[in-house]
C-alpha cells in the first residue's frame, strides 16, 4: 500500500539519452513518490539533509541522510519513498540504462 501523502514528490528530468537518465526529485514534507520499480540500476545523491522513509518487501525503514550522501540500488526493486522530515527534501537520481556504454 502506498504511503498516505497530501502531495506527490516532483520529478524533473535534467538529462536523458540512450545511456542514462538524470532526475531531480523534490519532496515537500510528507510527499511520496508512490510505488514504482526501476528498470535500470541507479545512484542517488542527496541535495539536502533529511529523513527518508522507504517501504519495500512489506517492511518500512527510516534513514537519516545528509546533503552529499549517496547510495546505489540494483534494478527491479519495487518500493515507495516518503519525506519523513519537517522540511523539504531533494535528491538527484541517476539511472544507468546501458552500463557497458559508460566504460
């Protein structure tokens, strides 16, 4: 079940080609992405400090992150992400469509 939120997170595609898609995500407090699955492996770089609540595989976890923190995930994980902070949260997501083309 998706997180209950008053407004969705806002994605802005900054660049996209055959190799990568770079998206900035902006979350008001309590905003969520909604359930989704990435078709490609991806990296996330935080632009702000904040607390992310993530639901996947029926479990909810919360993680506090600082601006500049990053993480990566493989393709194929269904999840929902919510800003559990009392201030706006933003990050850049880099999806790698063709990993071998970057070598």
